[in-house]
């Protein structure tokens, strides 16, 4: 199994998405963050139906860096309850896995 963890988080705009990505990269908590524009997200918030445009962050990190990444993003995220979903990467190429681990060493 790969040591890479994929972290998903949504942001209300490109500025906040870029800020969170840059902070994580500067702290060596991630190797890469994709910022994917989403047409719209629908959800319930405090009993209200919401429909918003968002950006989805897809970060590549390691198990060892997840707690620090979560703390950093929570402290700097514009949402009251930011999304922080983690998935294991089942496999990766040897070279890519080594690159992610090297980037996340700090």
C-alpha cells in the first residue's frame, strides 16, 4: 500500500484555495495541491438548503503530516466547519511516492 494520503477540502473562492495550498506547501505538509473549480455544491447548513460555487482542493500528503495539515487548514480556512476528508492512495508509482515523501519531510 502507498504511504500517500489524498486530502479533500472545499473553498468558497480561488483566493482562499490558493492561500491554503501555499501555506501547506511552505510548511512541507503536502507535495502538491490541485485546485479544481466546481460548478456548484449543494448541502444543508443549519437547516438551510445551500447551493454555492466552490473550489475543491486535492492535496497529496503523507500519514505523518495529516494532523499538522488539518490544524493549519482549520486555523486558516474561511468556513466555520471546513471539509477535511482523507483517503489512502491504494498504490502509486515508486518514483511519485518517493517524491511525495521527500516533499513532506520538511
